[in-house]
């Protein structure tokens, strides 16, 4: 997972001109079934959900599914959300800044910056 995440880190740090303020937690599950039962993610995880980034704690949570290329794509997409959340959260504030961002904005940037080529 580190080998997949490091190139995304380099790419997204450059694209967004932002260095993450703390280490990035990534929680990886062996299967989608395990992911759906994650105690880390509040609420239900739908069958079609491929990954989640929690604004609180900025945790990226995803399962290993499909091909390595699919997992890599989801990882890149979720890491964009980690950057977004990090960029809008005021240091020292218990409130995640992402709550102020509309979903269409968060997901739109995620899709554009991690578009498949
Ligand atoms: Zn997303």
C-alpha cells in the first residue's frame, strides 16, 4: 500500500501545492465484506462504496478489491479528500473544516484530479 500511496502523495502535494500537516492514516481491508463491517466508519457502508475518507481524523479507509489498478485509483481519489480536509481544517480546531464543503465540490475535485487516463 505504501508503494501505491507514495506516488499519489508526491503527485497530489504538487497539484494542490499543499503538504499534509500530519501523517496520513490508511486503513486497508482484505475484502469488501470486511470493509462493510469496519468499526472505524460510522453508519452503513453500501455495497457500491469503494472507499471512504473520514473528515474527523482524516482516515482513508478502503478494501482491496478487483485489480491492483482499481485499488490504486480508489486510493488516489480518497487521498484527494484527505488533502481537501487537511487544507480546510483549522489547526488546533476540533471541528473538521470539511463540514463546510458541499459534497458536489468535494467529489468533483476528486474526480477531476484522479481521472483515469
Ligand atoms: Zn470521493
